[in-house]
C-alpha cells in the first residue's frame, strides 16, 4: 500500500468480513490535501493478511 493511501484510509474502506481494504482516496503531500481518487483514477482492493486484520480489529474496538 502506498503512504498516501494509508493516510487517507477510513474505517468504511475496510471489509472485515471479506478481508479486503479498498483504497478509494489518497493524501497528496505535494498539494497538502486529500484526493478522492487513487493514482490510477480508480480504486484498488488490497487483501489483508491475518496480522493486519487482527491489528485493525483491535483498533476498531
């Protein structure tokens, strides 16, 4: 995952049931603003491994 996608991540972007993080927006350090699109003008699904799933579950609670 790119740094800008991590910074822009919201809990709504995480599907705990499916184990998927969907990157829908990014943070642009150059422009100091959030962008409602990814680098490739779309969205990017990323499969979570067990460690990330566990960490995000703990954070959610």
